[in-house]
């Protein structure tokens, strides 16, 4: 997932972690636009790995086999688009990886240490090539970029998260059941929080924002202010 280097520019890595449906992706894209920096949806990389498992008939629990298969496909972000689109062997898979069959196995795929080793390495490489970056996911502030300039943790009530995900999928033209999505989110929470490798946790020192009753603009505004405050602190 290589990209051109941005040269010698001041590093500004911002991480946003939290469970599914808290608005991480939308917030990350808007925050990146406000700050005029790049954004990375790390979860899309695990979804891409899940799609590889589906299309190649690999057991999601077969971490070694799936990691090997990932080495034979080209996963590349198109950094000319905002948000960056993800391509697999030249095919835009940005919409395909949001479908329920992928969502149903992504947490199982993400808990496989061999897969995590491959993708965490790829994420750190992206961070090296894009030193001014908003990176969102489950372990960005705790594992991938523990020295990030600012770390956020977003949370929200599971029911609220489910309704948001249903709305997001519906806007993409996908018909889904609220109860099915709610159960999928609860199941993913359990798996993500209890896995042994890179579990979903609130990173130490992270700024926690409960988005249950906040509009996206309100969340982004709080984050912009926190980033500006941190930059000012480091400059003083």
C-alpha cells in the first residue's frame, strides 16, 4: 500500500479508536479535511482481507493462509481521492467491503495474529509516507501509533451505533435489518474487546468523546480544538 513520500514535513499523527458505529470514519474524513491532512480507514484493510477470504474460499480463522494470500494481492489506497478509495488488484472495493457478508467475518479475521502483523506493518508504512495523517480504527492509538500527537476514543450506545450503520448502508443502496446489524455490532464488540492481539481498548491518555447525542460537526469541532491546543502546547 505504498504512496509517494511527502518529504520533510512536521509529523502530525492523530488517531481515532472506538467500536463500530461511533462515527469514526466520517469524523476522521472531516477532521482530515479541516486540518488539510490525509486520512486512513484502517478497518477497511481488515475488510479487504475479509473479502480475500470470501472470494478465495479461505477460512477466516486460517490466519497463516489468509496472510499468505494477502501477500499475493495488491491492496492500494488512491490518495488522489477524498476519502481515499481502496483498490484490490486495480478494482475499487470501497463499497463491496461494506456489505454484510464482509461485516460478518471481519472481527474474526482481525483477531488473527498473522493477518494483524501484515496489516499493522502496512499501516505503519503508510504513516511513514504520510506523516500528517488522521488514522482511525480499533488499535491505532494503542498499538499502531502509540506516540501519536493526539489520540481520541469515540464511544456511543450500541442501539445508536446500529441505527447509524443501518442509515450508512441504506445510503449506499444496501437493504439491511436493524436487529441483524445490532446483533452484529454487539458480537463484534465482544470479539474486538477480548482478542489477545491488539484488542479494542481506550488508549492511555486518549481524549474520550461519547458521540451518542452529538452531531458529527460537534464532534469534529471538539477534535479540531483539541488538536490545535496540543499543537500550541508543543510550540510553547
